């Protein structure tokens, strides 16, 4: 676990330096890889936690892909600097600047080993944070397969 934290800390500044639009492209590449390898991942998930294949697709893989798509399309707008209109003291200006906060740690449950940790990870990643996921001891291969696809997609 220590090596994972050190690795995330090392890659944090490079990931945070990328523009949200660039990070969004990586999320869309990850989504494409998940769809391409979906049958294999669904089988792994089914073997590990007992979900039928159609539930692995319907309750985990498809919603994760939808989340990645939404984040990739909306995050560049959401993370852009936003001026806040002031009711009082109109001579001042207030702006929200979104900046990455650093590393995030996610502990994954066994019952939704793909959707819960990786949807949260995608939100942190699009914001520019590095992520460490501790998968359930019952579903480590599912987490590993999804994480490898993320890494291969530039994340």
C-alpha cells in the first residue's frame, strides 16, 4: 500500500497540470476500453462476486461508462473559473477557482466493486487528483482489470 501512495504522490503533479479537457479525453478513452473489454470484465466480476452477467453489465459497467461520459463532457465547464455575482460590495469581484487537492483514497465494497469505486475515482481524476483504490478482498481481480484499462488509456 505504501508503494501505491508513493506512486500516486509522484504522478499527482503531472496529472494535475493537464487541462480538464485533456483529462476528459483520457476518461473517454477509458470508457472506450471498458466497452471493448466489457465481456471479459463482466465475466471476472461475475466469477468474483456472483452477479449474473447481465447484472454486471446493467448495474455496473453501463452506469460506469455513462458516468465517464457525463464527467468528460461536463467537467471542463464545471471546473472552469466562475465569477460569483455579489449582492453587496459590488466593487469587489469573487471567483471560484477549481484546483486539484491531491491524492484521494477509496475503499471499495464487494457488492458493487466496479461502479462505486471507479465512478468516485473518475470524479477525482477529472478534477486533477490522483487516486488510490483499495479493492475488497473478495473482488480484487475486477478492480485490477478496470484499473489496468484506465492506466492503458493514459490515466
